[in-house]
C-alpha cells in the first residue's frame, strides 16, 4: 500500500487514461489483484484493484475538456 500511496500522492485522480493503466498495471504486477471491471462512463475512466493487504483502490481519470462549466 505504501508503494501505491507514493505513486498516487494526495491527488483524488490522475492526469490521463494512460496513467490509470500504468498505475493499475504496476499494482497488479507487484502483488495486487484485479477488483472490478474497468469503468468508462462519459468523461470518466477508471480501474480498480486490491492490494496485498486487501485494501480496495480505485484509480480514476476525468477528462476536464469533456466537462461543461
């Protein structure tokens, strides 16, 4: 979990779809397990996993260009 916190920092989301995939793929390659199916809903894209301690993580990107004011 410490690795994931270091990778995500204190942000509620990440800067791109590619970054979502990079973070989750790294988590899965280092002992995490898949949680839910990838989510794509309008301007949002996310994936989830469980870390080795059983904590559930959701990594999400929301495209600001696709969101109206």
